[in-house]
C-alpha cells in the first residue's frame, strides 16, 4: 500500500520493449539495479512498468541491448500536475465553483414547516418571515431560539416548536395543543340511532319516553329534553328546554350475506411485467415507451397518473400516465362445501363488521346456509345480536 502511494507521488511509466533480444534489456536493468515494478510478456515483446526517475537512465541500456522501447502509458502525480498546468482555466473554474458553492451554502434557500393539523402553514410562515427566516437569509443572521419564542407567543395553538437549520434547509417542526372541545349546551333530545328492543335506560337529564321491553325504531325519541318545575303551582306553565343526557341500552340485530363459488377461476401474477409511459400535455398525448402485448397471454393492468411539477405560475398541465401490465396465469380452484361455507361466513361477517360498534356486546351469532337452486354456489346468512347504547343526541330546533 505504501509503495503504491510512493510510486503514484513519484510517477510511473509503462514501456514496450521490442527487438531481437528484449531479455538482454531486462538483464541490463537488473545489473544496473533499476527497479522494474512489473514485467509482462506479450508475444515476443515485454511490457515493463518502472518509476519515472529510472526511465531517464534507460537510453544507454537501450543502445547497448540493441532493442527499441516505446512508452505505452504513464501515471502519477507529476503527469497530473502537468495536465492541470496545461488547463489553467479548468483549475480556475474549479476554484471559483468551490468558492461559489461555499457562499451559497452560507444561505438558507428552503423552509419546511411540518406537524400542522389545524394551524395554517401561512400563519407560521408569516411569523418566521418577520423574524428574518426566509429563502435567501444568511444562516449566521438567523437566531432559532428567538424564532421559536415568537411562534409560541404569536400562535397560541402551538404547544412546542423546534427550528433546525441543516445545510441550506430550515425545518420548523410544530406540535399543536390538544384544545378541549366546547360543550354544546343547546337543548336536545336523545333519539334512537338504530332499531332495537330496550334493555335498560338510565336518565341523567330530561324525561324518558320509553321503558324496558319497548320496541323502538330509528329516529324515535328516547329521552326528551324537557324538565318541569316541581314547585310550580300553575299547571299550564311551559316546561323548561334542556339538553337531555342518559344511557339507553338495547338489543340490536344485524344481518349479513356472503356467497362463494365451489369452482372458481383465479388469476395469479407470474412476476413478469411491462411498463408503458405516456406524457400528456394539455390535450395532447406523447407516447414515450410503447408496450407490446402478446395477444395469447393474459394481463392485469394498473394505471398510475402523476402530475409533474412545472413552473408554479404556468397554466400548462403536464401529466405522466404509467401503465403497468402484469402477466397472469389463469387456473381453476375447487373448494369443498365446508371451505365455501367458511369463506361465505367470513364475507358475511366482514359486510356487517363496520356497522357494529367496537364497544357493543355480542349476545349471539347464528349462521345459516341457504338452499338455492345453483349447484356451484354456497350462500351463507349470518345474524348477530348485540347489546349496545343506541342513544343519539339531536338538537331541538
């Protein structure tokens, strides 16, 4: 390793030795103690690599051995310096480029604001701009601590802020406060969100209109948002309108269907794919990459549309359309009645799962295989009974 570095600093020359007896030239070099770094025989000639200092002492040895030499390659720092000396403008341009790059790296050119949900980015941007943090600002002139304090003072929705400058980019990271929701105090009734049979009712505010065992429909009033003054002596005094509150637990039924074929055709991707690219400018389409499809082979196609970034004030709409053709093989899958029943059950449950609240208590689940005339189809009906709170607050107009 050290010898390679030394040879690179001093420079090396590769020569081709040809003649009647090139071996004699090699022997003379050994006698004169000239260090040959490498020797390679090529047909009747020798390819020899030696240091640049030894190269200038070869002339008498060449004459004495009656051979010819020709330089085929050279490498090392002296030759690099000579090349750079010939191209002074290239060196000057490189130095100027490094100086300009160093100057440009001293400024902030990009500002990213992350972490906002409800606070508009323009509000944060206005504060940081007022404090001098803007594209083109000198990094040494930006005080991140002052900017952080000003954001906390001027934007009350912000709980925590951090301003970090990395390279030519400044990142303003925001964590918003979790603001408490304002309680709605408008008069309201509690109505049934679903059909069901009342199991239990607890009235915290208002007047109950149903009792345990009653059957209710969606939209029926369960707890009325009124209260009567017990101390009033006049019977025709209007009740006071309040916001009803309470828990109404009811039995609710859900029904779902699922069907599965005993023999069905499925498509599996082979892993082979072709990609076609089309560029759309305004109403014109330019085909950049064409896809040749084998008509005897089946494919699944996915189309991806992506709008390309253009000049921000331009009205020219540029869009790339990427079509991916996946080669598929078709095969037939045969299921047993039991497998089809389980698959139909899973589909039926998946169909009603989104309607059942997570906190609902499942009381029973009934699975029924329906008799149908089709021999290749298994249809499953699933009934699920739950106990859940069906109360829904509805403001009184």
